[in-house]
C-alpha cells in the first residue's frame, strides 16, 4: 500500500527531470540527419568561440579569417559525453589529431544558461561576444 502511494510521486520526479533536460534543447533546430564526421579541436584566446571544425573545412580555410564561420559547438544530451573525459580523446583533440564523432547538426539562436558557458547568453544578449554568427544562428553538433 505504501509503495502504491509513492508511485505517482516517483513518476512525477522522473517526468520533471526528463522535461528539464529536454528544455535544454528546445531552441535547437535540426539541419542534418545523423552522420559521422571527422573533426579537429581548435583553441582560441576567446573561450566563447566554437572550438570544433570539420577536417575538410580546416584544410580549406585553416589560415583564413573565415574559418570561424565553419566552426561549431559540440553538445550532448549526455553530460558525460559533453566533457570529453576520455584521456585518449582529450589528448588527440589538444594535438589536433582528427577525431570521428557521430550525431546531428543543429542551428540555434539561443543557448541555455549552462552551455557553452554560464555567461554566454548574457554576453550574446548584451552584444559583448567577440564574433557574430551568420544569421545570428550558432551551429551545434549534438552527439548521439
């Protein structure tokens, strides 16, 4: 009897957690099907810039100013994947060794208050970002 009365509360907790996690991605609009791409990780002085680029775009625009137009953020619905904790992967990224990742491309005009950084949305809204994406849309690759 006691368990039966707790079931609705447990169900509400699960649903509220799922909803809040899905709300993180409510502004993302899909622009591709699931695909596997080869990427490089770039380091910038400005930590708000997108750090990933397809290897093909890097080879084409690597030393040109328009490279930033082809860079994107990598996000995931799984917070552990977002951290790239695997030492081999992190080492590869820092040494600019290509890495294959699988997911979908999305565009968004707005992020939540944690991704890419907690202050990112404030900087975007006040115009203090040091770059302006095409059509005010940020490119995001969401890992599967």
